[in-house]
């Protein structure tokens, strides 16, 4: 069912991390023909500012592990008390095993803790993760669910691709959901327009067109000088914009009606930070002020894909205790997911700089490690 209500699920805590390395759009003026006016026009229209991006060897799993450790420490959570772990990303470390299983081991969770991945939804993924976790908790299947959501979207495109690369930053987040004996209502509205699945796609990232020698060195340059590879994101910009304007304002109205809470009584709107123009367009169409639906998180951290709305919550609501917070997302699939939640009792750890683990493989070390295993017949 597209519309769902839960009554005994509490979002106990949330926190986020971003990589230390920052790229400021002002430092990329060379991509705008060294023309300050052209750069300023793009900044004004899209809301471009800065973005945090990973270094080589850092993945979404690393970011989410750090976010989870921060949450455990700050909330004094015993990892052994987690009943389920969900990892949501479009940047999983491996086709298999699931990133959730990798994180389960690295975080030292109990073997009786279930672990699973959600993949391929991108920007709507956080709310889909909340919905899945809430379903588990409400049903009584688990009491504590750890939701880890992160992406390294800066690595999904060539820096010379100015259609996409300047829009994306990287982040990892951790959210703890728990069963509550008290009535704690949340409402969800999810949907899919699968007939338009090809409007956002990374063609050569799975098993339909696996990356092999025949495509590894293919590099295409479009009329605008943007460089593309077959494993990068292709997006029908106008088609996706139309989809967004079809579903986002409508989902706000639908969810408000389903919850019985008038739009004017909603305290805050966390929109997926696709870019400043899109957020402003949704707000105007839905009749929402920028005060309630800011675009500041995009200017500071860019589009963090799956983790986007979570970065809005951790950035904008760190020192606020609000009920009636609406999350509005739209993404790959084409999919959308919106929810209305209570954050009055939620611990908010804000956004911290990622602390890289002391022991981690770089690319060459990882390659050598697995070559050695293959030589041993796949035996550890």
C-alpha cells in the first residue's frame, strides 16, 4: 500500500559525517571559461556552493561506519542491542556481500541481528529505509533497527562532466529507530513510475552491461564538452524535472490529507536537495516558504543523493526539537517517498567530519589481496 501509518516507532537518534576534502565552486571557474559572470549565473540558478568529496579508497561503507560509531558513542548505545541493520546506498562496496553484512562485522553487532541492503533508489532511498525499518519495528519483529544511509556520488562522474559532477557531494548517516510503548505517529506515502525507469541510469554498473575490456576505455564527449563513461549517471534532465514537479507537490498534499495535519501546521520540510532551483520550484508550487524549506544544505554540502534529506535534518535541525517534520524525496526508478515524522525526542548529532579508520585498504592493496586469494584457489 502506498500510504502507511505507524504508531509505535520512535526515531531515537540521527547523525551524519562528510569527508574532510572540500571543493568550492568558486575554485572551478576554469570550467566556466574563466568567466565570473557565467559562474555567478550558475551559482544563482542552481544554488551551487561547496561539496565534500571522498579521497581514493574511502567508500560509503566507511562513512556510514563512522556515523554509526558516533551515534553509538554519543547515545551510549550497546551495539549488541541492535536487532536489525539496513544499509541504503547506490554506492555499495560490492555486488555481494551486502554492505550491511560488512558493516555488521565491522561494528561488532550480535549474530542474531538481521542485515540487509536497499539499492538502486538513490535520492528517495532514505525515506524508503525509514519505511522499511518502521515496518519491522511496528510489526514487533525487531525492537531496535539501525538505518545506515550513504553515498559517494562524487565518484559517479568525471570531474570534467559539468552536467552532473558539480552537483554531488558525499555523506554517510546513521539513524536509530526503536519501538515505543507511547503513541508516536508517522505517516508515509511511497510510489513508483517504473515505466520511466531509464530517465536516470548508470548503464554499466551491473550485470546487463558489465565493465569489461571492450568498454573500459570508452570516453565520449558531448556538444557541451562534458566527458562521459558508460558507468556514469545518465539523466534526462527535463523528464526528471517534470516527474519531480508532478509528484513532489502532490505528495505533500496527499500526505498532509492522509495524516489529517494541515500543511500550515507542518513545522519543517526537508526536501531532497537535488539543486536549489528544484527545491525552490517545489516550494513555490506547494505554497511553502523558504524559511520552512531551506536550500542552505545544498549550498554547503551539495546533493548527497541517498543521504540528502538526512543531511538536511542533521544540518538544519541539530538544535531544534520539532514535531510534524515532512521529508519529501524523489529519485531513481522513477520513485518517490515522503513521510511525516516526529523529531521532538530525537537526538541529533549534526554533521561531523569523517574520521578515516586507521586500518584500511587502498586500491592497490585491495587488488593485491584478492589476486593472492585467487592464486590460493579462493581460500583465505
